[in-house]
C-alpha cells in the first residue's frame, strides 16, 4: 500500500452503485492507505440539491458502513457557505503533509473543470484521476486541454512519486446509473431498487426524500 490520500468528491444525492463500484475499483488500483468519499456541502455548481447535506451524509455513511477502508470526509458538510474544491484540498493538504493527494472525478465532472473556482490551482494541490463514465466523452475546452496535456501520465505509480500535478485516466466498470435518474424514478413513484444499496433506499423512504412514498 502507498502512503497517499485519495478523495472521491460528489454530491451523492443519493449515493448509488455507480459511485460505489467506481470508488472500489479506483481504490483497488491506486492501493493507497487513505481513501475518502467527500460529500459536497453546498455545491457551488448546482442551484439546489434534492436532499439536505445531513441526509446525503447519512446515506453515504450507511452505504459505506460495512467497508471501513472507504471512509467519509465530512469537512464540506460541516462547513457553512459554499465549498470550493480548491479550498477543501488546501485544508486536506495542511493535514496530510507532503504525501500524494489524488482527486478522483468522473469524466462528466472533469469536462466542467474550467467552471471550478481557481481551477488551475488544483494541480498544485493534487493529482487528478479521471474515471470513464457512460455517456460522457472527454470534451475539454482549450485552456483545460492544454493544462492537462503536459500533466498526463500513463502509470499509476508515477502519481506516488510526487505530491500533486499529474493527470491519469482510469477505466472503471461502466454502470449507467445516475442520481438524477434515481430521483426521477422516486418522484414518479417507481422503485429504483438494485441501483443503490437497500439500506440507502430504506433511509430515503423513511425520510420521504425526493418525493418518495
Ligand atoms: P447527478 O445525476 O445528480 O448529477 P451523479 O450520479 O452524477 O449525480 P455525483 O454525486 O454528481 O453523481 O457524482 C460524484 C462523482 O462520481 C462525479 O465525479 C461523477 O462523475 C462520478 N460518478 C457518478 N456516477 C458515476 C458512474 N455511474 N460511474 C462512474 N462515475 C460516476
């Protein structure tokens, strides 16, 4: 195992098997000592979330309860106001010191990188791992494409030699599951079972989230 911190950020509204399987596979491939899923507090890129942050956090904790190697980082949820990834990574950097930090993103999220607050600074703080996602092809605006070009590496071990600044693409099993689809199914009175853990679905129904009955 390599001494490094991997961060899988997301809204997790709600968490589903697309997230969980991708996290499991990336964690296996990176083989790092510290793998965290980090729910966004108040996502700056979305107008609203379906569920309050404390519900999203509770669902993530339920999903990961049987898997102590995958932990939840609560810092964005605990913070007031909008959370920017660059600030979140800076705060993690202060804690972990000079070990590699690896930010894991799906291709759809990576395509939107240019809209992130102080996005170029992300590379001073962390490596980027971009996971393939069904229905999302790489589509980078020129400024981002240029930045990624000279940072790209083809092996995971290179990431472990430096604290930040490289980009690696990783394949994961393609599961065309999305939180939007799950929320829509629930709002329409349908049953999204087997797309997400049963414990999470039971929580959604118990709290009447996303219009579920
Ligand atoms: P929404 O439908 O609400 O946009 P989502 O399903 O895309 O939600 P997010 O919480 O926004 O879920 O995703 C968090 C991270 O996980 C993002 O980097 C996203 O690209 C990645 N991700 C989400 N679903 C999958 C999937 N099925 N396969 C691989 N990566 C995924």
